C-alpha cells in the first residue's frame, strides 16, 4: 500500500482516488459523497480542491484533493469496523506528515540563513555557465527558482546524474519494480510518485515514467529535487552540450560561449562575433509555441528533417544540424535485466 497522505503546496492532503482505494469504494461514488456533504461554500473551497488526473491513456477525469478537516467530514459517513480502522490509519498519517513537514521547514530556515547571501550574489551575475559543485549538499532546496537559476547549464555529468535520480522506466519495468498492479498506477501518478512522459528519439515515440520526488524517496534513491525536469528536457540539454563540443572540435581556435535562453530555445551560443539561438526538436513543434523571428540566427538540431519545415518558412537565418551526426541516438529498448536503469549506461 502506498502512503495515504502526501504534501501538496506545503499542506498534508489525500485525494478522492486514494480514499476510494482504501475504503474499497467506486471513485465516482466518493465524488458524489463529497459533492453532497452539504458543507458551506467556504469550507468546501478550503478543504476540497477540484483537480484532475490522467489515466494510462492520457484522458483526464475529475478528482478532489482533501485536507485533514475535509477527510474528517467525509469519513463521518463511512461506518463499520474496517472503516474505523482506515480512519485511524489516516489520522496517524496526517499527524506523521504534518510533523515531517514542520521538520523540513525548520531545516529550510536554518539552511537559508547560511546560503541566501551566496545565492543572491550568484543570481546577480550574468547568465553564463554557473560553477556547480558536485559535492554541494542538496537537502531542503525545494524551490524551483533555485533549481532554474543554478542549473540552467549544468555539466554533462550532473545531467546524467539527474537522469539517474528521477529514473526513467517503461510501463512493464515500472510494474515489476514497484510490485503493483495496473490499477494502482493512477494513484502513484496523482501523488507525484510517477510522472508520465512522451519521449521522442530517432522518430520513435516512447512512453516512459520518471520517479517524482516522493517516488525517489520511496525507492531509497537520493532525491536531488529535479522532478521539475522531464526526460525530454534532460536529453535536450545533453544534445546541446554535445553540439557545443562538436563546434569546439570543428573550430578549435574560435571561442565558444553559451548563455541561457527562454523556451522553446535550449540556449544561446556566441561563436566568434556571431550570436545563435539553439533549439532542439525531438518532435514536431506546435504553431502555438513557435517563437518569433527577432533577427537572431538559430541553430536547429533535430534527427528528423521534416521537423524543420516550419522554421524554414518563418526564420530567414536558420542553420540545420542533424544531431545524429554528432550524438548517438539510442532508443530505450525493453530490458530483460533486473536493473531498469541499465539503459543509462548507453547514453553518450
């Protein structure tokens, strides 16, 4: 059984999916119970948050996140010996999670007193490659702004390390690894233990899952607070670094500098006296996120020439590189080995 209570926006909560699973009820009936409780509008707003979850096919369905007070109100209508045991377990879990979160908050306050001045100095500097210490402690750094500021351009070793920490696994491997049935997968996704991703490599779509923060902790994997990155984003940065190395090897006498750049670009390269934005296309780009042409030349890195057609039509200065020419592209194959992370050894 997975944890009954988890943190969301800094508050211990459960959700209607987990309540249905624990109490042995149909989820739509739990939704009905919540909606017919007769609570005040204010109480419902504070204690029953409307949300959605995606099933294994990607279709979205409604659910509710539930606070401790909301659960107490809802569970009043669930009677019987088994129901009472489940209520007691929930109360214990809410107490445990509240205590753990308070300990984390206390740790953050202590750490921030030590690290905030250094972080402010670093963030005031121009957006260039930050110096990253592999031995730097990562405990109590849940702030995504910090992650973004410090790790815009980490080293390749850090990226590979990050892939290992959030863990990419396919559906079959995931079921074997966690020892759960298909019906439990949606609960893990809703709690942030598993994050589904579409991964495009060499024109082939892979559905993989990454371990979120709670999933990493559950598996005993050291958490690096990198669940904000998808596998596709990590591979995008790997391709970018390999391209920079390729340019440096091609013209060793020319100075190459890189800077951060807003999405959908992965970065900016200063090559001699020229500036280039860099975009990595692992899949076709939507017209809704197509950037405007501001006159800056761009490097388009892709493994499929068809993906660059929209850029040719909109950008006058676009230079195309097929990244398979400088970076091996290895699709994730189903593995029969016991180690679901074995494919990481094959990354360039």
